[in-house]
């Protein structure tokens, strides 16, 4: 029997599961990484909520004059 409905994927496996899933959301395709796999269907449906979250966070800045520092080179840095 299945024990989980959804899996959360963390680094360093986010990029690995891109080729392992049956369906990728638009955000997963753009980011070429997944952080959530939905197992409730008869296939693996993957998305990347990091992509959406980063965009929402950028909207919270009221000025066009700000600086962003990226530390690392993993999937989140590529999304940024």
C-alpha cells in the first residue's frame, strides 16, 4: 500500500527527478528541477514551488533599486 500522497524533494535531488517524473509543471520545466512530486495519480506529477516563491518574494520589494546576492550554484540559484 502507498504510504505517502506527496513527496518533498530537497537538494541535491531536485535536478535528478526531472527525468524520472511522468509530468512536469511549467515551473519545473523552466527551472529544470522539482521540489514536489504528487503521487495521488497513476503517474508522478512534479512541480517546482521554489520558482513561484522566489517570484512572489521579488514582488514584495517596493523599489527598483535593490541588490540580490546569490550564494551557491544549485537549482535555486538557477531559478533566481
